[in-house]
C-alpha cells in the first residue's frame, strides 16, 4: 500500500469509517513508513489537543441571557425573613435555658423558674395595661384607633404582596441568585 | 426533555423553558465565538447575543433541522460579523487569549514543559489555518458536530464540507510535521546517546 492510500485510510479512521481489514493495512503501513507515522502523530496530537481544550463558557451566561429575556430574577429569600431571625433566636434561647434547667436540676426548680417567668410576664402586661388606660383616657382615642387600624391593614396587605412576589409568571421559582 | 419540546414550550410563552437550551449549548456557542473572535470577553458577549437572537427568532426555527446546528449557525454568522467589525491580528489574539507559554525558568518538570510546548505548537498551527478550514476542524473535532450538522451550519453541500475538512487536516498535518520530525530526531539522538554511553 502506498502513502496516498495510507493517508486516505487515516482520514477514514478519523471519520470513524474504517473497516477492520483497512485498519490492519494502515497499521502495517505505519509500522514501516516513518513519514506517514509522523503525519499520523502530528494529526493525532492536534486533534487530541482540540478535543481536550473545549472552551467552557462563563457560568454567568444563563443568568445574563435569562435576565434579558424575563427581566431581572427575583431573589428566593422572603423579604420578611430577616425580621423573623431575632424572635426565632430569642425563642430558641429561652427554650434552650428551659431545657437546660429541666435536665440539670430537679423538676421543682424548673417549675419555680416557670412561675418566676410567668410573674414577670404578669408585671409586663400590667404595665402595658396601665399605658393603655392612660391612652384610652386621652381625648384623641378615636384618631389613635384609626391610625392603628390603618397600620394593621397596610401591614396585612404588604405581607400578602411580599409572599406572592416570590413567584414568577408561570409560578416556577428561579434558583437563588448568589 | 428534547430540544424540540423545549422550543415548543418557549413558543407557547414559557420563557423559562429557554434556560435548559442555553445551559446545553452555551459551551458550543462560546467555543465557536472564541475560535473566531479570539477574546474571552468578546466571545462571552457574542454568546449572549447569539442566544438573544435565537430567542427573538425562535418562531423561524425549522424543526426539520437540529437546534444544535441552528444555534451553531447563528453563532458562526454572528461571530464572523463581529470579527469583521473588530479585525485584529491572529498573533495579538493568541497573546490576549493567554496561551500557556511557559518561561524557561518556570521550574516546571521538563516533561510538562515539552507537553505545553507541544500544545502551543498545535494551537498556533490551528490558528494559522484559513478561517474556512479552521472552522471545519473546530466544528468537527472540537465541538463534535456531525457532517450533516456542519452542512446545516455552513450551508455547504456534504461534498464541500468533506473536502474542506480533508484539506484542513492535511494543512494541519503539514504545519505540524516539521515539529514532530524535529522532536523525532531529538528523541532518536537522545536514545542513541543513551545506548552509546
């Protein structure tokens, strides 16, 4: 087999269109022809490099494209979530103290502590009631109640809209934006 | 889910269905753009524009063709247009692309240096091919497009695609043969010295 035929077979090999017999003939030729072997090595190295160096697109492409198509993505984090962190932390702390008391001392001590906490709550509520009594006795009680009512309604509306604002048009949530 | 089903969902107004298509083909589009524009930033911008063009023209997508070939075609056309706008020299492009050229005193093992040198030679050889041939090599060997898909991308008949790929391989081989001959001789010399000593 001549070098031209060998080159043709090399091309067929790259296209995945070479039979066993032709492959064997090519291999035999490459064994005895250093020129064709060098060509094959050069080509193999080039194609290996090409296949191994497939460029990876920046990760931000999807976000940028989808932002342009759908508008900026909303964050999945609920807007009111940060406000829930402090009360949750306080509640967890109180529970932790109570549980610690329960396991570290006798149930009688835990009951005494609970009574003390209840007593404290009673005092706080009494102070609140005194403030309310003072407010109710003022001549502006009507205005104060109206403002409080409006604030309550506005708060409820804001909460409902903040909750529904997380969803997209189709109701599918976007992944959290980092 | 296959591409056609996603395209249909997009056409039905479900914008989010386009995202899997972007994820699936972003490397292909970016790879084509990078090979034509030789700049990461420009290629990233071009990739974005290609997807936006595809989105805007999704209604004109012919389901008889593959989405892969269609998006690749948009990428090729867009990148060639962009490249004509910002014509630049190939050598500057390689520099900008930060080809991994390793200085002699980099402290790397000799084998690694040789391998990197080989990579650089290969890259330069590919870069030196005329654009129409380079594109064939990139689409077939780097982006793994079939002959049929390359025909759809370029709009050429199969005979021309095959012929150009054949020539591209031949040119690549010619450009690299010298380097491999040199390397082969050096290797033989080293082996002779080793056996002689």
